[in-house]
């Protein structure tokens, strides 16, 4: 049985409301040692290219990929990737189970970059519960989720959005 997304949206709204009081620390890209990317299954190949750009800058990079219910199983992911499955990792209310949250929270990251779709509430839930002190993503009209929110143009490719995020992470300094 699948219920509507009402309950997960409510949880994300509650977490987004308390996000302003969580610890924040701006982390420019040159100071970050570890970065985690959150992506949707259909963006996996583009995300791997984005990850390589960060590796070329000497960063330890992790990936978290969202696998929708009907997507092909992600059995051959590299060891620096964690899969979150709609079938296995969500409860009846579409809220990620504690085991999924623990897998994501185990990824130490100075910067958490969200490249998922605006309607991916389970990944937003995981992002908001992650202990990273600096979170970056595409701005959403409904929620204020990120420390640095980039406006995403209609139809913009993930690589272009990622390039914009990197530009700001390299340009803005925390002094």
C-alpha cells in the first residue's frame, strides 16, 4: 500500500522550519575536505562527472543516489556511493527508515550538495537530518532548505547547475 506524500511533506516542512537554528558554518570549496552529492537515479552518469571535477580538486567525494520504485536496481555502484531505495528504505508514510538515515549520516561531509528534483521529499528529509554544517542546493519555492540556494533555470542540466554551485563555492569567502 502506498499513501500520498502528505506525511513526508509535513516532516520536511517541520525540519525546514527548524533548519534556521541548526549549526551553520560556511565552507568555501578550497577549505572543504569531503563533499557529498545527492542525486536522482536518472542523473547518475552526469553526477559521476561532477564528482570527478571535485576529485580533481583533491576532495574526497561521496554520492547518494535516489532509486525510485520502478528503476533498475543499483547493484554495481562504486564503493563511494550509497543508494536509497523507495522500495527498501521508506516506511509506509514514505519517510526514510532509520537505517537509511544512519547510512547517509555516516558519510562525513563538509559540504552537502543536493542535485535531486524539487519533489524528492525523502532525499530532502535525509539532507535536513544530515549533520553537515553547510548545505547547497537549488532553491525551492515551498521550503528554505539550504545555506546556499541557487536558482535553477527551467530545463537546466545537472552539470550546469553544479557548475553554478561550484562558482559560488569558489568565489564566496567566509571572512
